[in-house]
């Protein structure tokens, strides 16, 4: 039997109720589960919702007010309150499958991985662009490099919460710009931890209208790239030369796939990722996005 603290960070998102409803349906087996909810709003705006759900969940619930508007503050608050064998993170705009936690723990115990990632399947609205649905640009899966997963994400993950990993925390400097997940898991692998993948640990995430655009996807890829570039080590000139070659290749592939709505956009987004890497290497400052007012964006 393992103990697991399921961590959910929230910021003014009513969908948290849907997330908690899915957590209530979890098949936990013999595992000892607690739910930690960190409210990142300046005011404890999620407290009433959490209190309403406290009696409906079959697990103990800990509510933490962790202001304000910096996702790393909330994530670190969850880690500071964690005391289980494992911590799991899921976002407040997702729903988990009934067998989610068992699949994650099973994979962790089978291979002694320091962290286990699960897939996040995007759910598109009926009016989402056809190219977006066909290309499935919003779903999240681990990236393998030379057969290994070198970094991860917190929208669906289990982390072994024992030394040396239990000393890790998220970088507050990245808490509004993004990239804190990437940096955190690079630290984990630098400590010798391995990252595994549990395809059966499924999570679903509806894609809201403000994210259903090419403009949003471009900004996301640029941000990912900037984080990777910022974490690059070694000679800067060599790194820039490699990134430049990749950028040129992706640009050429974009031109060659002009008549394919999916491939053209996929290649362009890869180019934007490498452009972000170049910016990160050069020290370009990342724009703040977390905790900012939602803006209307033109469709692509």
C-alpha cells in the first residue's frame, strides 16, 4: 500500500468542481489518498467550493491559501504540505479517469522511477477548427530523446516523494512566464531520477475558446522553447548554430507542406519552438501570462 497526496493548484477556475468530481470517482485500491488544494488567488476564492466538496470526497482534503498569481507559489505550497510516499499533480481544468492513480503508482513501483507521466487528451468543442482537431495540437504526451524522457509536466504526473527528490521546489522566477515544469524535472533527472510513462493514466482537458487558435499555440511553443534555451549549458555559439540549423529546416518544411493545413502548422510550430530556444539562449525575457486577465484573441 502506498500513500499519495494528490495536488491541485487553482486560480479562479470554477471547473475545479469537475476535477474534484472525477477525483471522487477514483479507483484507489488499497492506497491511502489525500487531496491537497492550493488556492493561488489573492483572496481565498476557492475555499467555499472546496468546503462544499469536502464531504463528497472519499479522501481527506487539505485546503491551502497560497497567494498570489504565481503558479510556483501554489505548487510549492502543495509540496510543503505533502507527507506521502508519492505526490501527484493534476490541473484544475482536467478530469481524471477512474484508474488514473493506480496506473501511475503501478508504473512507479514496477520500475522504481522517480516520476511517472500520464497522457493528457484534449477535448475540442464542436466549433473548433478542423485542422486543430485533426492535428490534435493541444494533447500532452512525454517527449523522448534518445529513448529517454528527460523532462516532464505537472498536468498529469506522479513524483516519488522521498530524498533526494523531496527537496525539490519550483522556481518562483518562472511562476508567471511558464517553463517551471521543465526546469523542475530537469533538476529531478540531474539528481539521477528517471521519468517513466504510464499510457493508462489518462486525463482529459477541454480546450477553451481562448486557446483554440494558432496564435495561442505559437505563444505556447515560444515559451517552451525559451525555457529549454535558458537551461542550455555549454558554448552559446555552438548551441545557437544548432538551433539555427533546426530553425532553417523547419522553415523549409513549412514551405514544402504549404498545402497541408495540419503539416504546415505543425512544422511552423516546431520552428517557433526553436526560435524560442534561440531567445532563451540569448537571454530574452519571457512574457508573463499566468494570473493575467483573459483577452479576446482573433481566430487564425
